[in-house]
C-alpha cells in the first residue's frame, strides 16, 4: 500500500479467533472504508475456520487486505478450557507476530488507528510502543461494559462466589443482575477463565477509546452513567456507534432451501431456533427441545448442531465433523413434524431468515450480534443463554426491555429446560399476550435502531473517523520531521497524555538563518496543530538567534505565546505560562517575564518539536 501523504488513512483491525468476532469488526471496518475513505488491513488468526474465514475476507470490497498470523501451538491448552482462557492464550502468543505486522503497516501505509475486540488487549503495548492510537470495539452491551469497568473493585469487595450473592449486582443505570447471571467466566473465581476476565477488565482502561456496538436509546441510563464517569482517571471515552450488523443479501442466498421453505409459510408464523455459530446443547437438552417444539404445534425452523455434553460453546473452536446432527433428534421426530418444522444442519442465513416475512419469533442464545439483528428486523425473542455474557443479555432483554420471554429451567438443578416449558413459551411468544407485548417493544426498538443509524451513532462514528484522519495527517508530519532529524536526540514527550509521541531535540546547531527557515510548511502546520491540541503550552524552546527578534520567531512559527529561550542543557520540564525551568543552574522565564536571560546572543539553537 502507498505511504505518501496523498494515500488514504489506514486502520489495522485484529479480531480475536472466531467468525463471531470477525464479522462485527468487518462491518465496522466497512463503515470507515466505504463512508469515510479509509483503507483497512485485517490481522487474522489461522484457526479452525480457515476456509470460511478466507472466503469471507476475500468477499470484502476493495480497500481491504488481510494478513494471516502463523499457526500457534495450543497443545498445552485443555480441550474443555473456557472460551475466555483459550482466546486469551491465543492472543498472548500472537504478540510478536502482531508487532511485525503493525511495524510493516507503519512503514507502508498512513496508519491512523489500531482496533481490537475484547480479547485483543495483550497486543495493546505493541500499539503504544509504535505510537498508534488504539481502540476497542466492544461487541455487546453498555451493561456488560459497565460490569468490566467495575469488576476490579467488585472483585476486591466480594469474598464469596458471585453465584452465592444474596443480593443482585446493581451497576449504574442498569437493571439489577443476579450473581448467577453474570459473565459465565465469573461463576468460578478459582478458574483460569476468571483471571482472564479480570485481566481484560484491567486492560480495557488502557485503550484510547471504546466503540460500543449499541445505541443510546437502547440503554439510555447505562450510557449516561458511562459518559458521566469519563472524566475519571483511566476511563476511556465511550462512543455509541451501533447497531453495526451484517445486513446479508437475499439475492446471494435465494436458492437456499430454508428460504424457499419460508416462502411457503404464512406471515409471522415461524419460530426460528438457532444458538449461533458456537453454541451447543447437551444430548438430553436437544431431545427436550425437540419434544417441546413438536408439542407446541407451532411452525419452526431449527438450525441443528451436534450436542456437546462438556461445554455450551462446543462448536466455537471446533468445526462439526461428519457426524449427522439430525440423528440426535427423537426417533420419528422428522416424520411427525414434516410440513410444520424444518431442520437445517449446522448453518442457515440468519439475517435473511430474520428479515423474512414468515418469521414471527426467534429462540436465540442471546449472542449480541443475534439480538441486534433481531431488533433491526423487529422479531421478538425467547432468550435461551448459553455462555459468555449471554445470561446478562437475557436479563436485559426480558427484565429490562421486555423484548423477550425467558423459559424457566428445571427445579431439580439440572439446568435443563423441560419439554413442557419449551412448548408453553413457544406458544406464548407466537400467540399469547406476553408475546404480543414483546413484539410491540421489539418494533419500538426497530425504529430506535433505524434512527440511531442515521443520527446519533452515525455522528459518533464520523467524529472518530475525523480524529483518526487528523492523526494520520500528524503522522505524515511526524515522518517528515523524523527524516530531517538524523543525529538529533529523542526525548520523552512533555505531553504524553495529550499527544503521545516524542520530542525531537536538535542540539548544538550552528545559528545561521537557514536553521530558522529550513522548516517546511508542513512542519510549521504541525506546530500550529500541536498548539491547538495542548492549549496554552509553548511549542518552541530555542536559543536566541543573532539578527532575529523574538517577535520574528513567534511570527514565523505562528505561536500565540512568546517563545521560551534556553541554552544547551535544558532539563525537561512542563513549559507553561508562569513556569520557570532550570538551565545549568540558571533560571529563565518567558520573554518579557520576571527573569530575562542575561546573555543576549548565543551561537547555539535548540529546537524542540512535538512529533
């Protein structure tokens, strides 16, 4: 890719392993590429879904490239390890490779930003090291974000397992959540997965900003609480940019069997049943679900996966093999439900199914992508969470918003949803009073989502895009300065929290007219931009130049404040109005201040430029 100043700004994107992480980040990147003139590079893992991942990336429009990281050794990770543990290990072991990719992109593109998802935090030091602004795409709710920001304090204040708490956890602006409905990885505090989540919670404060795939009207109180807390030290800015979803294409899937089947069904009559790309049920639960759907007497379209009796995320890291998932259904089930139900092995075009007029309900695992897609298309839900933050999502959908019904689990502690409960909740959603209310609420959310896409979320995304473009422009100027400063000394920035770079310190330069006028217009513009960023702080500290008055220096550099003067040996110190810095045991102040430099002329020029 082109590195010159006329090249478009570039964003590097690193989704953690899994199509469920790749798709949201790709949809976000499309907005920057197609609406705001960026180019993008995906840094992706070589994992279980190589073929599907490659096909997906190859289908992206022009402006996208991707780099596949080398395979990572994972033999020491137990096969039944929590998803949080496995993802964290993969990302941690990828750090050297990510560093190489980002270094290359800095050389070959106008790299303006680096975007990760929740599990990419171990790569943040690399972005900091290279001076690249680093952002997090938070692909779930403001409530879940609030939990992570409060988790270190909650961890210190809680002595028992969260599931044993006698009172619900109340987060600012959020519906109360029982301990057993908190993140799946928080249910056993002795497990490695919990330590991974704690680490994520600490890392999340290190990003420059958080892009949340939600919208203000969906969680107004939670959003307001997060914005109110932004001035706190260590709280990144939060930007509501959702709903960002994969829109799908009916034209690309019109030959699909399930869509043809839906075409033959009455409007709003079909319950769509899907547990996402990674969710699995136990063998017994599959049978109970099947019996319940049959007993409900309602039409259904069910995406069936092979069971996993170990973990609910059994399909996340492992492609389903040649085993036929339909063989786990009760004997005679397919024949008895023919014409009423359709079983689709492994995968269905979910966006197209939810958008279909025949779809009247969605039994979902409460993955956030699925919930957003349901909002956008106005489909009410049955909330059946499995892992990760899905139980929290279910609480928000059912108790907070009233857009979903939630089936009860068996009283025997097995965690099973029995067939009778399945039948009852399916009938209620499709035809009952509770279902009618959920449908009405979902339609309200559909309208709110549409308004956000064209309004508040669109504006928030545009502001981020402009900030990144400005950063790319400053990067060009930093590059110009760096090319002109061979032999100069790099010092830490005076303003690391505001600018995040270095100071170029030119030492012992002979004082001729050329030294002052050698700066390009781009470099002068950089100084002006830095002045706008850092307010009243001075951008130039220079030795006096024979034949040049302070007024001439100030005018040439377009400085709004008088320049400070110093000789060789300036000790780094914040230079603001009224501050006196030390120079070889002598004090100096601003020109015209209380203390004037006694030596009116010098043969040295010291230029300090923020880069």
